[in-house]
C-alpha cells in the first residue's frame, strides 16, 4: 500500500465474492471490511473468505467489529445499544471482538476497529475503570499478534477520547478518525479534533455530513464534499500530521446512488491528494 491510497468501506454481506468485485470495479486498491457474517469468522468459512480476498487482490487495511442488537436510529438508541459500553451485552461482545481479532490476524490485517459506544464524559463514573480494563484486555489480545485496536471517532468529544486513550495506556490503542461522525453526533469541529488526536490516527473514513438540527437525532450524512466537514482541509490536515494510511471512503447508503457517490468521492480525493 502507498501512503494515502484510496479505499472503500466494504460490507461483506452474504456474497463476499460479489462485494469484493464491487471494490475491484471501482478501481481502488484498498478496503476496510465491515464485520463479516458469523459463518466466515472461523473454520472453513474463514479459509474460504481468505481465499476470496487473496483472489480479489484488494488489500484489506482494517476489519471492523459489529454486534447483533446494535442500532444507530437516534442518539439515545446508540447510547443504549452500540459497542462495549452497554453492560448487559459487554461480556459476549468482548468474546466476539476477540474472534474478529483472530479472523483479522488470519487474513494478515493489522488493524481491528470498533465503535465502542459513548465513552463516559466523567472518568468518575463507577463503570469507567471497568471500561478501561476491558479495552486494555482487548489491546493486550491484539498485541500478541502485533495488531492494533482502533476506536472509531464521533460519539464523544475528542478530549474525552484522548483522556480515555491515556487511561488505557496501551501503545496499540489507535483511532479510526471519521470526521463526519464528529459532526453527525455534534461532538465537535472535526479538523480541531483531528489535530488533537493526530498521533493516534491509524485509519480514516472519508465521509461527510451536516450538524444535527434536533436534540437526540444525528445529523445527516451527505456525499463527500457536500457536507460541512471541509474535505479539502481534512486532507490537508492529514498531510500536516504526517498520516500515511489509506483514505477509506464510507458512504452509508445502498444501491446505485452509493456507487455513483463513491465514484465522485474517488475523483475528489484524487484531486485533493495531489495538492
Ligand atoms: Mg465511520
């Protein structure tokens, strides 16, 4: 992979060969992989998916965790259902995370990423030390294979995320920086956040969006360059901080419009990369 190679967020779905072909057809060399269906995480299914990835010659740069029961419908629902913060599902999701780490290792991918949920604003929350311990455990599990665990940005302010990273205190705890999420969740201006978290950024999502206009609702995702991130400043800042990972386009809609928006995003990023 070359620094700032373009990629896309790949949903594996029920037909991985077809999904990988879509990435190839877009002409991009890299992809981040959404959480594969359970049947591909171990055993023969894992070997089969590994073969398909090898044949596709798409370089997978990150595998994302996903958990059953998660919903991004609105902010209170995200708070209740997403990631490792909700206590009632934590133990099973830690086990699933480890299975994804093993899967990623088997397909030679060094980064595993997740939305872990809204990290507590207040480190005095009684559950805060336990959450720190859980993420330390996952980082240590990743470390034995030389892998990183990456926290997707957006659900909390960058200052809260940075404090949490410092408390976890593991060298392989990194950030997958999604500038649109900072806006969609109303968590703070993304360029300032990127500068603050710069040293920890191991992956990015090139995604755009507009600020929320109603309490408890997320803002609106938009095609790259059409929202309020300021993609030109985003790319310029990535260069400033010395980021050399891939530029992974994430467009969270489906169908033909998604393909059209991704193609436009590739063109936009190609033009900004050279500046
Ligand atoms: Mg994202």
